[in-house]
């Protein structure tokens, strides 16, 4: 089985650029936020993501929402008796802060 991790989010303000918050490099563009290095998503747990989202909302003085998705890939059965290699489990964590206050 393979595991895929992703972290992304939205911000409700007109700020764009690259930021490093709590040691994590982020890219903010077009109202969306993502990790500068996607491979880092595996090492960021839920509490770290929550602190990162809070720091982002405080720095930009806006509402920030962030998500961590962990997808597990494996063989899934299909109706014709065969199998496909696809997502068999998915875990999500979401958080939101508005100017440092959890919403």
C-alpha cells in the first residue's frame, strides 16, 4: 500500500507571496495556500497544522482554513471480478482561524 499526504488551504484576503511560519515554507497565491515543498506534508501532524493555520491567520489578519489529507492506495475490487489500484482509505483534518481565533 502507498500513502499520499497533502496539505492545502484557503485565505480570505488579497495577500500573495512566500512565507515561512513555524519553520514551514508556504506559498500563498490567488486566495490559496500550499506547502512550498509538498514532500513535507508527511511530517506535519494535526497539531502542527493547527498552529501553522493560526500563525498564518495572525500574520495576514484574515481568515485561514487548512486541510491535511492522507490517502491510502491499494487494490480495490471492481464489479467485473478484477481489481484497480486506487484510494481505499482517506483521512482528513481541517481547521480554521480568523485573525488568530479558532472558528
